[in-house]
């Protein structure tokens, strides 16, 4: 009974997965059906493009920076939300919004907030005399600020996902251990860093691994906020693959760029399976 | 001593509230901003002398009216609804029997296939979109809703199988055996007993698949090239912008209208949705 489902998924995930590798070593073109093996020629021409190395580096910066921020924010949020208190449901609704609203739509909201002329952030900064009225920060127009902006917006979107996973993990920690530690005189931070966080490590692992996959392979926030600009300075591997392979119609080179996502996926998948099998043993 | 404890508790509650309130404001701010922008008159919106937080002229419905009358917004909503229903139907049709079979498959194999199903969920659209765009074109589905209706189940099915497996496993086997002793076939047992018991799981799958159609961006952007065939998730951020002109009022109204209903819906099912992610790793 699972055969139809497996065939469906194999046809639309397995087949294109294999094709992606074949495209990267072939001469596929839009509109022609021919295929010839060309070895590593596509790889060579991708490596000659400085934008590729920039995108590779940016992918790591984007992923690591946003996941660190997500992890810190999610831990604080989860600790704040774990016990019931009046107003928790209403608060949760507000916190959930960035995750459930379509990312593309949330990002366009940010594009307006970070607008070059009408940015509300700049309006406040100018009133507080933290920014110059005549040359306010161009959030999406200067390379460093643009990178910072896409990282923060992506963090904004991903925060809830990690928080909820952590919350699920916290409820599975037996309450009596931290409580006993409190009776023994351990302070809040000592309990947090020496008991609660170590006990939550497996679940933090899960949250981080999912976060890495969803960040390393995503291009939505970047596509909407900066289109990889200014001058390719916020381009990441997925967005570069899109511009090259889909908009630029160079299927082979686009496939080569996408292929560089695979090592990361393999590492994450392997670590996830390890986490899962450990949880079963204990 | 007791007084000290109470004071400490009160201080802790205050810190908690301050922290959570800060987060809530930062996280919900863009939506508040959409709300303000959507109802502000154009002159007020673009006057830099005015405080952007307040209405200096009376609020207006002009942007909302423009959105519904002059743009393809309604069309996009319709497309999203249609594609959503189709994806939900395909997902249920394939995922429910598969999940049931896997839940009842004993031994290492059931588990291995379960893990395999789960791993396919990690393969991202940005790796597959180039080959898929050719497959979609070969099937004659380019630039039509058919393309996403075909492709979206490739990730809703694995996720739904994973989620439903948990539900089906929790049904005691004896219950099914008893039903079959009473003369029901396995198929009848499945339809008359298993499905009604797992209704909340199935409902979660429905909501998940439907909202995914609203949220997905990369595939819809890749496969569909004309504005009139788009879903809300791509139509609003890409096609409401004409040239370099942004109709911020209407754009923010569209954002608000397309995110609030799904936020409310999702909020109800959030816990179960997350259980789908953690069920394999947390026991």
C-alpha cells in the first residue's frame, strides 16, 4: 500500500535528484533534448566565476549567523514560555506570526520597513540622533548592511520553529532534577547552563539541524529583499543557482551550483540519524 | 525568608514579562506595520514630516479597494484555493494508505522505510528545481497551476506519512483484530475504524498541505511565469510591484489579508504540526 506513495516521491524527488548530477556533467540546454557528457567542463566554468565563491562564503555566513541568533533567541523564548501564565496564548499568537505567514509575504513587509526613503527604522534613528538625516543607512543598498538585514529577517522567520521544538523538549525533562538543584542552592544561570541546557542537548541538536537545512537551502528572503544584490554581495548558493539556471537559462551551470548543497545535506542527514539512534538507545 | 522568596518570585515574573514582551513586539512589528500602511492615505504615507506611527489624515479603504478591483489579487486567492484543494486530495490519497501500511509493517523494514521517507523531506527545492523545470515542461505543465499541483505532493506526502504513522501506531492492534473477527475486511476496518479514530491527524495533514501551497515560493516562482496563474505567495511580492513602483498601501493590505487567516488556523494546530517534526527524535 505504500508503493504508490513511494513511486510518486521517487519520480519527483529521486529522479530530479539524479538528473541534477547528470546535468552538472552534461551539456543540457533549454529547448534541446540532446545530452552529451562533458566531464567537469561546467565545474571549471563555474569556478572561474568569482560570484560563485562569494555565494559559497555567503551561504556559510548566512547560515551560521542566523542559526546562532536563532538558537540564543529560541532558548530565551522557550524558557519564558514553558510554564503557563496569564496571557500566554495571546502572546504565543503574536510570536507565531512570523513563522506561519508566508515567508515571501513577511519579507515584503520588511522590504517596506527597510525602504531606502521611507524606512520607519531610519525615521526613529534620525529622531534619536543616531543617524544622519541626509545620509541615513541604506539597509538593502550597502553590502554589509544588506547581509545583516537578510540574516536578521531570516532569523525573525525561523525563530519560532526552533522555539517550539525546544519547548517540546523541555516538557520531556523531568521537573524534579532542576527543582532539586534549586533546593540545593544552585542559582538560575547555574541550573540553566549545567542542568537544563545539557539535558536538552539532543533536542537542541534537532532544532539546529533542521534550521541548518532550511537556511542553507533557502533563497526566499534574499530573493525578495535584495535579489542577491548589491553587486552579488548577498548572493547565496540557492539564489545564484536560480539566477544562473532558471533566469539565465544555463541549466548545466545552475545544476553545478545546486550540487554544492549536497555535502551539507549529507552531513546533516547523517547527524540526524545518529541523534535519533542515540535517543532510542537511552 | 518567605518574604524574600516571594519577592524573588515577583522579580522573576517581571523579568519574564519584560523579555517576552520585547520578543513579541519585535516579532509582530511587521504585521502591525502592514496594518498601519494598508489604511493610510497615500499623501500621509509618503510625507516624511509626519510621524509614521500615527494617522494624520483619516484612515482610508482606498488601497484595499484598489487591491481587489485593479489587481489580480482575487485571482491569486482563487488559484491558491484551487491548488490547495488538489494538493490536499492527492496527499491524502497517497499518504494515508502508505502511513497505515508502514505503521503495521513490523520489524526493521518498516522503520527503515520510515526513515527513508523522512530523509526525502530534507531534499530542498533549490536542488531539484532545475531538473524539475524540464520535467514540468516535458509534461506540458509549464506556466500552469498543474505544475505545482503535481510537484507539491512530493513534499507533503513524506511529511504526512511521517505524521500519520504516529497516529496509526497508537491504535491498539486488538481493536482492529476484533473488528475483523466481526467480519469486516481489512479495507473496511481501515475506512470504518482507523480513519475515524485518526481524524485529528488527518485534519492536521489537510491544514499542513493547504498552508504549504500558500507558503511555498521557490517552485511557484520557477514553474509559473505569467501573473494570472500565480498563487498568493508569489503574486503579491513579485507581481504587485510594477516596474520600480511599489504600491505600498495595497501591497501591505494584500500581505495582511493573506497571512492573518492562515496564522489563526495554524495557531490552533501548531502543537501537532511540531509533533510531526519531533516524533522521531524525542521519545
